């Protein structure tokens, strides 16, 4: 059994930060990096599946598209129990959007032929919620997004999953594997790595590959990209709060109205 | 980070007489156990606050003459040139950091028993102290009054010589000037008694004389309790309180306002259990509000919130934010506000452990939140600076994230150990604080004398602060919800293992009085509980409850208060003379007694249990065991003793070969797991190990500087020589 | 390629409001996009919704019959791919919803479309542009889609107004798409999620109370109000310190950091440690009797009015 977990090293902005000169990115000095919270859950799900049903030769492989900072995230995956890790990077991937990243990950997965692919629902920095499904699209893999429960019959090639809908509703689905699932936080209790495991992880295989090495030239990566960020700016903020005037009933009515608008959909 | 303009007002200078206070952060006089005879501790504790940005720091109450001697409680003294020399250490250090130095000139009268000097204190009328035991003053005639006023003057001159900028004539806490002002103490019929002006005369004259002597060079301050809280028999803010401020306004450059007296000074130094932030406002706030003064006013109220501070000044309540305990908990509070580092602010929890040491008389101060309080000089500890550990290439596993474990992991993190893993079995870190902080709410009614039982919720700040700090430390990982077995600890991969697994309550009635279990005591039965089981609501509690309290601090009484508040019929039994003895020292006792009384708790002191049977507890009189008593009860709560949970440590320690094979070079036991203790001491224990993890034998505390007279000629170096740890304060 | 294709969304027989928000969004760029706005709805009973989708500005409603009773990601993917192929829109809009997370990125990936998710603003100069959050909404990013003849955007619900019905009727056309055998998941059942431990960081709507509620005995009233409003109750620290509420509900520096769609703060002054925990909420509404309360500095909407009077009115209105 081979389970591939696609992870991301995400950036958190410091309280005070500066943009790059081109205004389309943040000065890396002001970024703090960490493994995406969602990915700790998808990794744990993979490890649990391997631990309970797996045998000799079964592996959990962590893969990512990212610069040097992403090595730390992969090492922590290895420390927690992943068997192998792969990082894809070269300069052509700088600023890659969800679709471009998914295209690159698809190339890795074509090499790996996994039985199950797990991704996080979204990353905490870009919050696209798209990479996993796009990846499934490139691979023409069946998928379910936003999974809060997973039972996998690896031998039989089917999985029963819960899909978390808005408003606290759950849909129970069955899917045939190989498949791709995007995992929601809270699905399990992610384990942590002991100091020994962290140390031993330094010896586990962590492969660095360039897109070229996967048969993707720069043009292919560019073509896959769905968008380009041209500018970053602080959120528009009016001059302070819009004050709601009038009596209590007018205020209450307005509050209900605003809530209704914002909570719609 | 830049300062948020919202807080600019706290950093505006203000004139106090001839002196300029650089900002609105003022450490009001408070005790630390240093006095003039531990000049290093005095200078470095106060100096730490100046370094942290406080605009002014004051001594504790400072005796002007051997007749004002509070031994064994530690006051400062300015009796002679030697004291001038010693206190100069403090003023020099404060000035080095740009802060003003204040000295609170004090004459205690009958509240100071003179057990060291053997002198006789004087007072306005011969009434025994309401604070001390059987101490009478000598009646002051005019000569006595002149003599004592001269003491103030001489002391003020020495104070100026020592470098002090602000000189107090101290009359709050019912010390001498207040004893003249208040008819509660003053029954005189001469010109110093009777009418308001007569009663105010002594104080006014003293202020005048001190001002004459040093007022051109120094700011003259007066600490005044605007309301004695005893009603018309003494000073009330609406009557003589405000009037006195107006009456002496011309002679004072700074008013330092409080309430209450020394007999129940917990009304001023209000513990968080009963008093909220800015609790003195209804009294001390009236002075400026009623336009009774043209001079700057500083006041207190255990204010820790920067937004409250801004509101206090903007609303005109005070001009200057006074603080004692918040400055002990975080000497760097002003700097952190200035730099916008709100998450680094270590908030006072109002436990009054600092105060308890002074009350006991003798020991140096302590602080639950700030383990470096009192250790600045004698151990060279700086609350914000941590020397990188010499063995920082090692990794550490700390087992147990209670007060000791959290503190130890935090210090080790700040000392740059390569990796620190703090592992906690519970889902949340915090250990005993998590359930202890749920106690103290009584029945939620606000009908006590000036206050209500707010509970110990603010003690949770112990966890809040450490949680934030641990989160920020990149070399520290915290893993909650994970109980490690001995095998897992051995295989964890840490070179240093620190066990901080806490303690549990004895279930068999084992206690300090009889050193034996109590027949029939068994907290595994469903009608007998330990205190933590009461909080966790693990068992049903019947109507009639007997709480056996042998521990002398808050636990038994807090459980009694909780259950009585919930409507149970509670009997509280203790073998001691008093319930919760230690709470006298933390100033929590009076309010607690009032609450327990209001709740109808039946208290039996000098009483011990000899047998517990279903439905009945058999008790006896400690002084005459033949004197028996039966209590018919439904439920028994055993708060008799705590026992360390050290099994993990013992197992690890037993197999030395295995420890060596796994590369574990150091194995330590801290906190309650080592020996059950108060939370303040657990935090200290964890802190000390962290500070000394790279000493040759970390399990043994390193020597600290003892400020004592060394025979023959000595220099400061002789004392510094005693310090074996690398100091994080520049102790030159 | 020209014109706009809006994909409506239904759930268990109800049209979801985001569908009409998408219409409003589309109308803003209708002209530069080529002037034609079509709304598509997929499902076993798609035609049922044609009338509801006849909003002002909509030129045509397209219904696609699907051979599945409920939403199925692969069926929707194929249906949308087909529609894009047949209708050739320059811009496709879907809601950024749980459903669309399951197919929209796949459609964009396979067809090489321009793509962005969770957009909060759309504009069109020479080409379409979109705005979305960056670094968890701490910044806003402007996006372009160079070289893309068609761009698919998923739009954040609750941002655009709900389009109102048209005066007259709008032509509806059914589009036949072969979707048999396309489904790759099998629906088993729906279940309500269990209560579980409260996690305020997951809530979309927080009703948060502070010292302004005055008394512990008032808490049940606010719990009730939160439930009626569809909100999760959270608190500021003083209520936890006082032992009135568990720390799991605490918002702030020493509690949880939350980023709900709506944060309704009642009786909270906004101490700096509290603001640190909620200042990035999408919409902050604050009610406090003190006009100087710091919370108004981060709120989007504020009211200086007696808290309990407002609560009375809210209770009545939400009956």
C-alpha cells in the first residue's frame, strides 16, 4: 500500500511586515514558516491507515512544492512517521498558484502510482482550497473534498467517507480507490514526534526534484497556472466603525440585516 | 514595535514638586524583605523596575528611628550614616536607569513592637495596637511630639543625602500621623486632639518641618488612607478624608492615596480572590473627582491592564498609576506597553504570596508569576535575560506541564536548549492551576464587606502567560493529551529528563498532625472525596458535608466555601488554632471568615478526627482527647495531605544502566512531584533548575549571595564572590 | 469566448442564496464580458429552479438534468465542462462552497482556464481581474489571468447582494449532457453532525459576550439568543476568570484566535488582549454603552446603545 500525502509549508505574517519592491509579495524576512495545520491531520490519517492495515513495504510518502523552508515541514512529516519525502522546486515555481502546484504534484504522482492521495482541505496562508481537487482533476482521479471521517478497505479498493457540509450536516459517501481525499481539521488527533524520531528523521530519504526532472518544462508550468498576483495591499478599512444610529429596535433590525447578508450562502 | 498612540498618555512626564517624573508608572512603597540591611537586594530589586521603565521606585516603609522597629518584619531604616550609605546603592541604581527614588519615612507607634531595638514606641493616646499583640504606646506630650517630629526632619535630611528624590511623610496604614488624625486612635484633649484641625496638627506640622528642611531639593509626598473603612468612628473620605487633603495640599507635592489600615490591610492590598482591578476607585477616586487637590495624585488597585491605566488617567481618577504587586510580577511592564509587547506582560494574579513573606516576618519576597523577584541580586537572575546554557546542545524532555514543568520548559527554552519537549497527560496544560482556579466563587452573591468572592480565576494567568511564552519559543514543543510510560520516556531521545508530574491528595486521611491515616478514611468510597474530586464533580455530594482541613492554606476552606455556596450544610474541622492559617499572611483571611460566616459554615478548631464511619465522623479535642464529639454527615472531604506522584521518576532512576544506554545524562524531579508545596514554590523550583541546568550538579541549588556582616574588612566583591551562577543582571 | 456563465447551487431541494449573489456579481462586469449572462442549474430536478433564477440582468437560464438525486462532484464537473464547451463564456462564476471545492478546481485544471477561488471582488478593465485575501485575509491580493480566454472564479458567499427577481420572465433552456456513469461516488445518507466539544475557532458566526452582561444569571439568555441567531457563543476573559464560562469559549490572546464571518460583540470593551484574538474577523459588529470602548476601533459596525434593550429587540425579532 502506498499513501501519498501532499503537504505545504505555510507562511504566517509577522505583526509588522514589509512588501517587496514589486508590491506583489511580502518580504520573506517577515514570514514565519510552519507545516500547514490541515496537513498534520491528513498526514495523521495516512499514518493511522498504514499502522493499522499496512505491512512490509507499505509506505506513506510526503510530497511538497516549496522552497528551502519546506524541507523543515517534510522533516517533521518524516519524524512523525512518513517513510519518504519528496520536495519539488526550482525558481520557475516561484509564485506558483494552486493550479500550477497541482500540475507539478500530478507529475510526481504519475511517478508514484499511489493507492490513496490525501491533501488538506486548504492551506492557512493562501486558503485556496483548490490544490487537492485540481490535482485530482489532472490525474483524473475520483475525489471527495472536505472529509471528516475515513474508513478505507485497501484490499477491496473502497472507502467510506464523511463529507462535512455547511451548517453541521454530514454526507456519507462511498468511493473506489485509488482516490484523492481532501482532509478537514479535527478528523483525528495528530501524533507528535519524539526527540528520537526527530533525530532519526534526518536519515530518512528526502528527495529534491526539479520540474525538469519530472518532465515539466517552464512553459508547461506557466501554462498550468490559473492566475497571477499583481499586487498586495492591506485590506480596505473605512475610517472606523460605521455607527448604527437610532433606538434599540432600529439597531437590532440592522444587526439582523447585516448578519443575514454576511452569513448568506 | 512602535508604541500604540492610545498609550501615549502613560508616557507623558509630570512635575512633582522640584522633580520631573518621566512617565506615569510609579512603584509605590512596598515591602520586599530587604530593608537597609540587604542593600544589594534592595538596590537590584528596585533597580530592575527602573530598568523596566518605571518612572519612580520607592523603598518599603522606612523607619526614621529605632523607636519605630517592626522586627521580625523587615522595614527599611534610615537611622544613621550606615543606612545612608546602604540606601544610596538603591538610589544610584535607580538614577542610572532614569527613575526617581522615593523613601517612605515611617514611624509606627504601637504597631511596631520594637523587638530588636527594645525601645518604647510613642503614640497620641495610650490605646493598645489593633494590629500587634499587647503593645501599648507611651503617651506623647509636647516634648515627645517635638522629638518625634525632629526624627522625621533628621531622617529627611539623611534621605536627601542618600540621594532620594521623593520623601514621604507616611500616614497611611494607620501609622503615627494617621493615629493623630483619626479619633479611633486619638483621644487627646489638648491642641493635638478633638477638632479636625487639632487632629491634623501633628501631620501638618511634620509635613511643614520636613518641607522646610528638604522641600527645595526633594518632592514631599504623603501617603494617606482617605477612608479608614470603619465608618464615622474614624476617617471617611466624604468627611475628614477629603478635608485633610485640602487642608495639607499646600505642603504636599504628591498625594499617594490608599484606604484602610494595617490591621486589615487586605482592604488596600486586595487579593484577587475578593477584589477586582481598580477596587479602591470609589474612595481614592473621590479626591480628584471632588476637586479636593491641586497636586498630582497616585493611587493603586492592582491594575495590570494597560487600557484600564489609560482610562484611569483620562477620566481624571489619578494622575499617576501606582503599583506594587503588578511591578513585582512584571518589572518590565512599562517597557512592554511601550513596545506593544502585550503578550509578554506577566500579570499579577493577586495571590499575595509576596505580602505573605513580609507578614511572616523575615524571609525575602517571592512572586508566583515572577520567580526572579527577590533573586535579582543574590542569584543574579534577570526576569527578561537568560544566559544561553553551556550545555544547550542537549535536548530536554519535561514531563508534566503544571506550574513547575511549564516554568522549567520556558526557562530552558529561553536559555536556548536545542530542543525542549513539554509533554502533558491532560488535554490542556496548566496542571493543578486548571482546577484550583475554579474555586473561590462561594455562592456568587455580593454582600460581603466591600467586595465579593470573585474566585481564583485570576490564578489562571499563571497558565496564560506561560502558554503564550512557550508558544513563542521556537525550540520548545508542547504536547498535551499524551501520557508517557516509563518505556516511552526512556526511548524519547532526550539527554535531559525532568519529571514534574505533580501530586495527589491522600485518600486515607494521612496528615501532618498525627502522622497516621485516619481509621475509616477512604476517598475511593463514593461518599468520601478529595478536593479535586469536589471540583471535578466526580461524585454526588450529600447535604451534610464535613471538610477536614489539615493543610493550613486555601484548599480546605475553598472547598467548604464552594459547597456551602451551593447550599450544602458544611462543617469545617481543623486541628490547628485557626482555619487556613496561611491566609492570614496573604490577607485573605478576614474576607474569607466573613464569607464562611455568612454562608453558615460551622467551624471547629483544635479538633481532629479519630474515626470515620458511614454517616458519622468521630472527633476529639486536640488538647483533651477524651473530649469527644460526633458529627453526623453524608459526605466527607479529606483535605489532609498531599503525596508526590513520583513513581515515574523512581522507576527511571532505578535503572541506571538503562538510563546510560539511552543517553539520558540528567534526570531531575521538580515541583509537587518532588515535595508538595505552594504554587509559588513550584514555579520557583522549575525556574531554578532551568537557570542552573548547566551547573556541575543541577539537582543541588547553587550558593547565593548572603548579605551578612563578614568579619574584618570587606568590599562588595567579597559578597559577589559567593555567587556561583552566571548572573543575568550586571552585578558590578 | 464571451459572456458570463453563473453556476447556481442547490442543496436538498432548496436553492442556495449564493446563486443570486453570483448574479449580482456577474452584473457588475456583464458589459465588458460580452453582454450575455446565463445562469445554469444542475440536478435531478433542475427545471424546478428556473423561475427562482429569473433575476434582473439574467438573459437565460440553463437547466441540466443530472442522473443523481444529490450533488455529485464528478457529475457536476463533467456538466460544467460541457457547458463551458457549449456556451463558450469568457467568465464562469460559482460560489466558493463545500460543493464547489469538489469540482471547480478540477474543471479549471483540466480545461486550462484562468482560476481563482474565494474572490471578494471582480472587475474588468481590458480583461477580468479579481480580488481575494492573502495570508489568511491579512492582505488583499489583486489577480490577473493573462492569456486566458475563459476564467473560472469561485466567489465568497455573503459579499455580493442577493439579486432580486426580474420584472418579466427569463427564457429557460434545458441542455442535454450525457452524464450517465460519470458519478464516481455513491451517496449513502445524510446525518446531522454530533454536538461534540465546542470549537469556537470553527464557527462562522460568533456571538461574543463580555462584562457588559453584568451578571452570571444573564448567561442563559445569551446562550438562547445565540442559538436563535444560529451563532456559537464565545466570551471575553473576564467571564472565564469569574468562572462563569469555560475557557474553551474564550476569545483572546490567552484564549483562542478566531476568524468567523461575523463576530457580534455584546458588552465587550475590547481590551488589547481580546482584540488580538478577533480583529481579523470578516465582519465585526460591536454593541457597547461606552463610545470610547476600544472595540469600536476594530469593528466594522458599532452601536452605542443599552445592551439589554438591543437584546430584547433581537429576541423578539428572532422569535
